[in-house]
């Protein structure tokens, strides 16, 4: 009989900090969200989240807000 438990596939998700940093450098240089996301090989929705911030949900209710990255901090 086979187990229904999922098998972990590695140490976890890879960090996106290098992509985020390069993305914000491109945005500061005048690139569009879509173009900068394509350049760093990230999803357009991730780029929009990094630029504009996003809400986090739990059971359909808003539980927090992740602030957008600051262009000047890069």
C-alpha cells in the first residue's frame, strides 16, 4: 500500500533576493515592470508584487500587507 504523504523535495524555496535587487535596479533605470521581470527571469506578477506591495490572506481574510521594495534603497 502506498503512502499518501508528500515527500519533501529539497531544503526549501530558493531565495529571490538577488533577483529582487536586480529588478529594482532596472526599475530605477526606467524599465517597465514587465520588462524588468523578464530580464531577471522572474514572473510578471512577482515583479508587480515587488513594485507595488501585496496583501496576505488567511482563510479569505486579509492578515497583513507586504510593503513594496524601495527603489532608493537599492
